[in-house]
């Protein structure tokens, strides 16, 4: 399983090497969509290799401002994943 958390800038993505334990982080199983006409390039924090007991269905859902379904997962849980950061294209 791979999860994505969208960030609006590389600086923000680099700051999110680890998440605040009690913060709920919106994640999706699909790469985030970006507005290709925007001057800002979006970056993702990508969570790889889910822990053995992780089930995305255990976390509440929400619809973001783009109409995409996300799950709200505590930062402490996501910190157990391996993470990578790269541009969204």
C-alpha cells in the first residue's frame, strides 16, 4: 500500500519528514491531482510499506476541496511508514 499527502511547496514537504503524533493527516491512495496552470508546483509526502496491522478503512473519511475522498490518519501512525518526497506531475 502507498499513501499520498499533498503539500503545496517543497519546503513544506521537507518539513513533513515526520508528522506531529496527534495531528490528523489527510491521505489518499492515489497521487494528488494538481492544477498544471498554477505557478506553484505541488509536492507529495509518499508513505510506503504499510505496517503489518495497518488498515485504511479504520480511519474516518472526508472530502477535500477538490471533491476527492481522503482518510484522516494520525501522524503517529503515518510515522511508522517509510517516506519519500517528490514532485507531483
